[in-house]
């Protein structure tokens, strides 16, 4: 594995800022380990060829020498690596879930990814995504919510170090922690909120409505959409599934439809976010106003249709 250079890591390190503790905009280097923290999220990167001391992040790749600040002034960052429960997660799963995390700060319980028993979940109240996990040891574990900041930094680190999967866990201090031996340790906060009971809205006896077999080019249809209300229509035409935009101004075949499905309107932005693959089976309970369920591989997405 080729490790990233300090210069390549700078954009990530600059995300660590604490306006109340300016010293935390710098990094601490000790014994070839670089540590930086904003007191909610911390990372330690190993095998760093820099002198011991506190380094200015903006100049670290140019100067290489520490700034004139006593290392004892840097807050002590405790990293507890005693994991009490863990899961294996891929960068692909995290990126898929990230698109559904709410950015609404008035709903902090949705500002992260929820780990519930054997699945990961994310929702912003408009769409929902779940990813199945296969770790039966965690069947009875307590629900945890990993903050969006920790998830964003983890995705960045995995891409920088070219790591496909990591073991993500919770330590004895109830902190989110990822320890990739010889590369980095990431520690973040757990959102101390109760996650919504999303299982109630997932239909249990849904019937197959249609299958999307073609990749939808959302960039191509964007010029035809109403910017205020980006509505698209999926319609059954003799068992073929067609996508229509702007009352048929643009129309093309995208899959196969079943007799139970006639037509439905969707928000194009929400469908783009939920539609992960061109081989997607879509279900819904009959005679209901509930959500459509999109299934592909080990993932499930939920999206509500729009009114006519």
C-alpha cells in the first residue's frame, strides 16, 4: 500500500479547526506520529518523517520544522483502542449512505449514520438507505449514531490510503474508533440521540412494481426539468418502463414494468440519490400511499412518490 504524502493530506488536516483553541489548528508530531484534533474528532497518522514538535498545517510540507510553541500546551488526546464492539464496512457503503445523511442542524439525530443491529442506516426524512452487515455477534448491540464529520473524515482517509474496507468500532469511552495498523487511528464522537424507528415505514409485504435495467443519465435530463420542482414520471407502456420529463418532451425506456404498476411521479434529485445501480428491483405495497422500496445487492433504498 502506497501511503499518501503530507502534502496530499493537508486538505484533510485543515478540516480540524477549533476557534476557541487556536493551537488545535496545528498538528502535534511525536515519535514519527502526527496527531491533530478539534476535541470532537481526532486522527493519528503513523510513519511521518517530521521533527518532534507542533507544526503549522499551512506550512508543514514546505518548512518541515516545528513552530515555537511548547508541546505541553497541546491538549492531551486520549485514544482508547479497547474496542467493545465492531463492524466491517467498505468505502462504497459509506459513500452510498453519506448521500442520505441530513444536513439540517435542527435534527441532530439524523446528522449521521445509524448502526442498528446488523445494518447501517441513513435518512434525511426524504429518502432512506440501509446496508446489510454480516456480523452476527452484533445482533443485540445498542443503536449507535456516527457523526457526519467522523464519516466524512473516514471516507477521506480510506481514499487517501487506498483502503477498501475497515473495522469500525466503539470503544470503552463510547467513542467511534477506526484503527488501521501502521496507517492511522481515527476517533470521533457518537451522536447522543435516539434514532427514529425507521423499520416501521419499510413495507414487509411489498409486491414487485418494476425493474430499472438501464442506467439513467440524470445530467442529460436536467435541462428538461423544472428547477423549482424537478419532477419525472415513470410509466408502464405495454410492460415496458419509460421515463418521461416535462409531459413527454423527453422520453426513453429504462426497464420492465409489471401489471400492478401504472405510473408514478418522483423528485429527480431524490431518485438520483437513491438509485445506486442500473439493476434495481422496485417494490411497493398495493393500495397504499407508502414509499417505494428499491433493492440492489445488500442495500435497500426508500423513496416517496410525488403528487400528480
